[in-house]
């Protein structure tokens, strides 16, 4: 028999994990005044940008303002 704690927490944990997977982060592009969903699709573009422009591939939010601007300029020239 499953202890009471496990019977209660298992559905809660499953709900939290499922919700976490659905979380979408929106990133604002201040140069074009639009938003982008930072998801697997955007990550493909970001990885490509880092490779093609010889930037260190680190988290977007760790880039300085000039590097973020460079990314968004590149991004809008390569598919939106």
C-alpha cells in the first residue's frame, strides 16, 4: 500500500512537471519592438548565429546589450 504522502504528492508533482514543460518564455526585441518565443525553434537560430558569427554560445540573457542587438539584427535577416 502506498503511504498517504505519496498518494497526494505524486499527482501534484506530475502537474508541476507537465506545466513546466509548457512554459514559454517571451523575449522582447527592443530594436524591432516585437516579441519572440524563446523555445526550441528560436534556440536553433541562436545556435546558428553563435556559430556563424563566432560568438561564444552562452545563454542569451548573459549577452551584453550590443551582442543582443547583433543577434536580433541577424535574426531578422534570417527568417523573421
